[in-house]
DNA sequence: CATCCTTTGAAGGCT
DNA sequence: AGCCTTCAAAGGATG
């Protein structure tokens, strides 16, 4: 599926996995893994065939391909994942997938999303977005709506949970997807089905030669704002793009960047074209280096305000949060982000090393992309962008580590409502262990990942109150911090506040185990984990992270 | 309306 | 080197 291929040499191609078939061998392997559950596949197949027979309204006689149901019957991509996997395989073998969705465009290219299923079997938001881009008629329920029957949507939430994830509510990794060069137009069929790629004579899709591919996102200036749906995904939230997408039309993006097509599509779609890659270039100089008129502070200030705010790339946890938030929100009665984030924080710790590694890798690519787009950008640039220095103020107010004087509401307020969900208080623990969390070790793919035990175990389940009395397994966070544990953990604001009272608690033994021993989990530390877990669970847990005592 | 809350991770500045 | 601060997302709560 060439039009989905990000093109060769895309070292940023997080999405290569997703939609390109560069490494067919690998793809094949993944696919075969995916379809190895023959029984499921058979079920799906027969189900699809039956449904197809019942619903077949098309007169196509070419039933050589079993196919998923048209929109109304295709409940979800997930449901038919095996089918799609097989279709994909066939496609890679040179065949085509016959789409029932587009009468005029009989063939549909199947994206390989086999690696983008979440653990719950649903597609990742980025994959959803992709699907919605490519298959606008396909109902792809948002994660929030994919809850299985055991977690019915609370009535009061039902009208707030999007049936289909809003395009703008996309996963930040979406830009990493090697979107095809085509894009949607409200009035035209998806371009991947466009006659452009159909052989004009036979009507059969052909594989466009790379040279035939139009420039990625060949939008005319101003087109962005005119295309509501398909491109609105470019603007994540509240009209605010991930990396400040301007309303202005595209200009020639970043000639300085040697970008491959997929990269340029990202640039033109997501990153502010008028932000120079060398963002720190002297603003008072024009492109020729000539000095321009010195500007008054007011003008400079205005221009600064005009300047798009290039945000920090999302880190692994942020990416995870984006992906999982909707799900957690849907499963809980909670809506408050602070509480949700606590849950997510704990869930994050419960992820396996591999699961986390995925996000670290994606975050790394985000950063890489970001740094290529904005070589001169510094996180420092955004300092002060927030309205206020709340913590500065707070710390001025708070003499020392006097949590007790913490005036704000406490998480404890969230305890009751979420028994049903994976609340921070419900099982293993608070995030207070986070300061010692070694996840930073994963920051680089090359870096040794934290041990499975470190991740899977609740770590220090000590909540703030208990935390003050040190848990048996704990050691001061600094003493045995695993390689690198980086400041990360101990650096976030709340933990900073807590630093004088080491809460935490990281179990000693596992952190020093060699990774080979830790992953996959051995019976040894599974047992250990279990006992540790049991111990911790026996302790009263609280969401209170900042106790008053 | 602006800010806080809450999480983890990354980055930069400071000591 | 290690510590500290800020920001990234999110959206209800709060002042």
C-alpha cells in the first residue's frame, strides 16, 4: 500500500510499524502472530460471511474476498481484527481487499494496525484517528465506548462520551503516523480511494509510483481552516494544536529540513509553518541577515505573543495519559483530571516494561521530531508561558515542607466514588512512590528498562500517612535509586514538597536485579511480588497524598 | 476568568 | 552530579 508508506529513509517513522510495509518480513511476522488465533479468525470469518450474505446489497460478484461488514454492521475494527489481519496479509501478498463501503471504489487498502491494539483489544487513539481519516464511513468507536459489557457507561456520562473519538481529540502520536499524502475533502471521497490511484482503464487500483505521489498535504493556503472534519484532527484540543498550528495557510515548510515526505506532512500539518526551525534565530534579522529596525519593547512583546507557542513534546507518560484517559474516564465516575491522573499514574506503574517501553519509544520519536522541527527550541522558551508561577508562590507561602498548611483540596475527596474503577485508592497504591520510580531508565530505548518487578509491583504503596513511618521494604529514595532514576521522580513539584520526608519506598531487592532476570518475570519475583503486594494491600490505602498530620 | 490540582518525564538552570 | 523548577495534557474544582 504505497500511498500509506511513509517512504524510505524515514527514521522518524514511528508509524512505519503502523502503516508502512517497509519491513514486510516483520509485518508478516506480526500479522501471523495476530492471525495465529485461528479459532477466532474462523469465527470472525464465518460471522462475516454470514452477515455478508444477509446484508449483501452489492451486486459484486467478486466474492473472492470475504469482507467486513458495511458500516452499519461493522461494529468495530477491533471486532474484526483478525479479519483485517488476514485481509492485510492478502493485500501484502499482492491481492486487494474489496471494500463494500465505497461502491465507486471497490478496493480498499488495509492499513496494518496490528501493532496498535491496546491491551484491552481496542485500537489506540492514534490508530482510530488514522482509521477515521482513511475510512470515514467506518464506525470506529472510541476507546471510551469500547468498554466491554462489564463496565457499562454510567448514565450521566453517556452523553459525554463520544461515540467516535473526535478527530481533534487525537493521540499525540498521530503525527508520527505516516499519513499518506492524500487528505480528505468533505466533498470528495477519501483520496486513498480516489480515482487517482485507480487505473483509469480498468478501475483497478494500482500502485502509484512514488514519483506520482503528490506532495504531502498539498493543501492550498487557507485550506486548513476550510476542511472541517478530516483535518480537524490536526488540532488536538480546544483549537490548540499540538504544536501550534496556525490558521494561516501553509508556506513552504522548512526547506532547511531534509525531510522525507512523511516528515513534511507532519510539518505542514501539525507544526506551525511560520515558526522557523531555528526558532531562536535573531528575530530582528531578516532572512538575509540584515538587521531590521529595532523594535520597541511593545512591538517585540506583541510579536512574541503572536509567535506560536511551540509546546513541549509529550513525554511517555503524557502520551500514555492521552491514550488512556478516555478509557479511565469512561470506566470511572470520576471526571476530575487530578483524580484521573492519579489513576493513570498508578496504571502507568502497573504497566509491564514492554508496555511502557512502547511509550518511551514513541516519546523519544516525538522529541526527535520536535527537535528536528525546532532545532533551536528550548523548553526554557516556554517558561513563564503559564499564567502564574503557582508553585513559586506556594513555596513562598509554605515555609518548609509544611504540607499541613496545604490549603487545597485533597485527593481523599475522590475516594468513595470510584470503587468500581481502578482508583488510586483502590488497590496498590499511591503515586508517592513515583519519586523513586525508575521509569526514567527507559527514557532512552538503549537504557536499561526498569525491571519488571519495579513496574509491575505497586512499589511503595505507602500513602502519605503511612509513608511517614517507613515501610519495611523501603529505603530512602536516594540511597538505592536504580541507575538513573533521574531526577524525574523526585522532581515533580509535589514530590519536591515531600522530599524531606522520604516516603518512599522502593523495594530494595528487585531494583538491583539484572534485567535478564526480571523480564519476563520469573517465578521468583512473581512470588516476591505477590507477597509484597499482599503486604501492601493489607495496609490501609488512601488517596491522600498530602497529609495534614 | 484564572488558577489549582494531579500524574510522570524531560529539560534546563543552579549549586 | 545532583537538586530544583517548569511545563507538557486534562477538565473539574476553586477563589
